[in-house]
């Protein structure tokens, strides 16, 4: 009779099955799939799909790419994430932030954007395989908020020129602000009216959705609520469709009132490897090495920001809906999505907070909802591209502005001021530098966070109390940046006073100590001995005590409590007097 818990072969099969499920999460939920799940997934997939198509078209504008590239980037994630993802709610695709980052690195060059997608995917997948997800922990919350606020302002103001219908405005933020106001007299009345009308409708529908009452209502009210919720959820698609019909009507009569999207590529993108070289307008061939060198720091920033945004969203909705996600598996899912996306001319993608929220609110039951969303995007590419010719740019600008507006949350500044004022430094460094170059803003914020982290390590808080002798309580571990500060405090408060004073060093909170600190402690013990006073260690944790004893420090004494240390000092003083 087979014994699964003890037999070698069955145990190996069990282990192999568990490993396979870890790498392919679809194997965990697919056997439990049922008709109810299918119904909810189809509903959620259709709803998210109708949100994805207009947003993808709009975000391609932010990336400086032809609008079809937004759709090229919007369908691969649904298929890949269904197999590899660990969150039932997350939807992968183009987002405002990744579109802005992409533009800042490739400047609207389609070939380079696609190659950037491949390289980002390879970096992300490699990080997943090496289990390097912990590196994301070094990007602090103030840096994230500073970046998202600056990105929202940059993206939102960048669409004002499309609302006004003016052209020839530079992309660099400060020049963009100047020339947008400078060219206001050139604004097209049709674009302004349509853009403001689209904004008003989108804002109205957004507030209507936010003000909906709970499900505890009579049947007739629930029906009305569901209708309003559905219309408000699909507001982007409805507004863009209505604006396109208006533009088509005017164009049909020969009146070019609106700035429209214009000619777009028809059909599905070819499946082919991404280009490894580029050709400039004057015919110069740019090699793979030169392209990668041109990416610069963006090749580090974009993969990290993509992972950070996607994992943050997955964790948020996992907590909300009571399930756990696997961070390294999420890295693999987004990495493979970008790798495969580069074969269909996609630019870098990540998790979308807005579309994920719609997915969750619609009641999606599994990752399979992404397949329905991807099918809708593919159908749009196959059959609706000619209709996209008439989409007014002002309507897409309105969609983008309403999408990024919630990202501008300056209430966080007040919270940081109340809780920890120093967190405002990386926030404002990131926020201000992002207007110069987005990637520099992130790098500057991370560097400032690192400086603050190192400062805290180099300046541990030391609580000093007077109990006949000085009692100094350390509030954190000791590492080499803190040695000079600790030595300075002991010298100035104990050794350089007259007469010199003994010290009890309370190490209750010290869980780590390194060689540099040991070397400094050896010298301090010698200095205390020369001045005929004592340095006694109390409440030393076993792991630290083991290291101190192994260092064989001359004159090292320790006790289990501060009171015992004080008694040791009193006895030592009595003997010296006697």
C-alpha cells in the first residue's frame, strides 16, 4: 500500500506538483472553475475592455506614439497574467506613468519603445528568477508619492494643448507651460468646446458613481443604481464614442472643426522579434549598443517603477479582497508580459490601478477575466481601427486628465508633516526633479531616502539618564557608521569631564554589531581604564554577547540588568577607595 507521507516517489511527485503550481498559479484555481465564475469573469472582462480601449489610445499619446501602439500594448497582459499572475483583480496594460516614462526615455520612437519593452521584460523576469523583489523595498513611500504627484501634473498639463487644439508646443515641462500660455490666442474653438464638454461629462459621471448608495434598497432603486453604475464605469468609452460621432458628422460635411487622430495602422500587429537597430530620418543606422546607451538610467528606472506599481496594486487589492499575492511571481508575470509584448510592438506595461478597481468592483472571480478584456482589444484592432480615424484628440485629452487627476494628492504632505517631517525631503526632491527629467526625480528621491537612512544609522538615538553614574540606552543596532558618534558621546559626556565618570551602556535594543564597532569598543575600554572609570554593558542580547565574548575585549564586563550593572560599579568604586 502506498504511503504518501513516507514513500520517496510519492513525496517527490507532491513536491513537483507544488513547485509547478508555484510557477503556474493557474493550476491552483482552474480545477475549481465553475459556471458562476465564468459569468462574472465575462461581465468584468467586457467592462474592463470597454475601459481599456479608450485609455490605451489616450496613453499612446502620452508616450508620443501612434495611437495603435496603445492597443498593441493592451492585450498581451491579459493572456500571460491569466497563467502566471497571483491576483484575481490585477489587469496589465499601458498606464499614464509608464507612458510618461517611456516618452522620457525613447522620445516617441516606436522602434526604440518596442526594444525598451523587451529589455525591461528581461530585467524583470531575471529579478523574479533570482528572487530580487526585496530591492523594491528601497523605494520609499514619499518617493512614490512625490513621483506620482509630479507625473500627474506633467501628464495632465501636457494634455491642455490638445484641449486647446494648438500645435508646436515643446515637450519639456517648463517650456511646455510657457508656450501653452503663449499660444492660447491660437486655440481652436471647436477643440476647446468639445474638450471642456467631455471633461464636464466625465467629471459628472465620476461623481455620480461615487455618490451611489449601497445595495440595501428596493428592487427598482437597485436596477436604477446598476444602470447608473454601468454608464459611469464605461464613461470613457461612451464619451470618446460620442465625440467621434460628432467629429465624423462635421467632417462629413467638409467642416474641419476638430483636431482628430487621423490615419492609423489597420489590423493586428505582426508577430516578430523587436528591432535591434534603428534608422534615423537621414538614413543613419543606429546600432543596438548605441540605442541601449541612449536609454541611460531609464533602463533601470522603468523596470523598477513597473514592478513597484504593479505589486503595490496587487497587494492593495489582495488585502481588500482577503487573499495573498506572491511578489516574485508577480515580477515574473509582468516580465514575461513585456517580453512577449515586444513581439507584438508593445511599449512597457504594468498594472493599472483604475482598471484593476473596475475589475474588482465588477466582481471578477479569477484571472480569466483578463482573457475577455484582451479579446475585446484584439477585436478593436481587427475591425474598429478605421473608426479611430475620427477620434478627436480633445476627447482623449479629457480622458487622460480625468484618469490622472486622482493621483495628485497633496494631503499626504500634511500627513508627513504631522508624522515624520524628514519624509518631506525625499518627497519634494522627487516632486521637483521630476519636472526636469522623470527618471532623475526618482533617482534623486531614492538617493535622498538613502541619505536619511544612513543618517539614522550613523546617529542612533541615545537616551542618557543620571543614576549615580551615566546610563546610556541605545535604541538600535550598532554598525560602522555609528562608531564615531557613539565614541564622541562617550568621550564628551564621560571621559572629558572632570572628574571622569563611569558609564552603564544599556544594549537591550542592540541586535547586531560589526567588526568596526568592536574595534572602537576595544579602544574605549582602554580609555576608560586609563582614567580609572568603568564601561559596563547591560542587558546584552545573546547573539551580540557571543560576538563580544569572541572578540576577547580586555576589561569587558556585562550584566543581565541595569540595576546589576549599577551594583557592579558601586562594588568596583568601593574596592578602589578601599
